[in-house]
């Protein structure tokens, strides 16, 4: 029991280091390397025998380094990149902002997960024959991932309360569509039915903000599920439409969509009234 307690303490100490030291990653890594990792190994030594420890300590060390150092570091790097990008772009007047202007932004998450999986294979498959090539692949993916993030620094789009709809591609092309060109804003609620073949694809309420321009073109912002932040964005857009005399409409929900809408509000313990009013189902308040 003492060994388990030491292991748990080392993990909690590492978690605390990550939470408190986000601004100084070098300090976090030093704490983990010279304090929490030795404690973790000590815990295993206490709970097992010296012979067992000598046989398994490399595997335990690899598990700890991967789970406590590498994965959090990669995730932190992604979050830090997104935050720095937003701080560089934001002027405090974006109602809504997305870190990529199109589907290319999905590649960032794919590269990150690929990198994590390859590192996992390196640490936990000691019998791998092509270990050298996996090392090369990890280094190559890391360089490509870093280069991709650099190229995508200027790729974003958003709803600006004064300028309108802004799109800036990675190639440097900037498009600004003023609200004077917008002839209507439409909120489209929808029920997404999850696929049984994909356990990660869950049934949920989804909705879109659709900006219609005078040429009949659409600019669409997708929202998955419900949240206070998404509600605030929609209300700001609705107020903007009212002030600029832009027609603002909300699509009707069928019973299946409405049931999922109510279910998610209850599941997330969200205040129902503002969501009902936004989506035009005030009769449910009676």
C-alpha cells in the first residue's frame, strides 16, 4: 500500500506541476524528471522486489515518460500555439473565431494524434524490428507538424462585429465580407444520428449559423452540441442582425431534433429559457 501511495503522489505532483507551470515548461519538465519520476520508480520498488524492479523498471519508466511528459507536452504545445495565434489576431471585436479557414485545419489534429501513436509504438513495442525507421518517422512527422503549424499561422476565419465576415487563408489571401452585403442570417438546428459502426460517433444536437449574401452565396459556421459560449455567440449575432436590420430566422425543429435538444440541455444542466428563446421554442416554457 505504501508503494501505491507513493506512485499516486508522484502522479498528482506531476499533474500539479503541469497545471501550475504552464508558463514555464522547462521547470515542469525538470520537476518531473528529477522529482516525480524518481518518486514513481521508488513507489514501484517499495511495492515489488529488487529483482522484479530491475526487470521491469525500463518499461515503467517508458510508460511514465510517455504518459506524464510526452503526451502532456504535445497537447500543451497545441494549446499554447492556438492561444498565441488568437492573441496575435484578436483585436477584441471578434464575435466568433476559428483557427482555420477550411478543412485543412483538421490536418493539425491528425498529425498530432499520428505523432502520439508513433511515439507510443516506440515505447511499448520493444520487439519492433524497424525501430530505426520508426525513429526517423517520428522525427519527420515532428518536423512536418512544426512546419505545418508555421504555415497555418495566418489561416483563420471569424465574425467581426465591425468589419463583417473575415477569412484569411494560409497563402495570405484575405477576404472581408461587410455586413452590408449580408441579406439574411439563418439558424439551422439539426439532429445528428450516430453511426452504430463508429462508437465515437454519438447522436447529438447540432446547429449552423448561415450568412446569406446578396449574390446568394452562403458562409456557414458549424456548432456541435450546446454550450453557454455558443449561446453567447448566437445572441451577439442576433443582436447584430437586429441593429443592422438584417433578417434573422431560426429553422423549425422536428420532434426528434427537439427531443435531442431538450435532452442535451438537461444532460449539461444548462438554463433552458435563453436556449428556448433563441431557437424559437418558447411554448415549452409554459
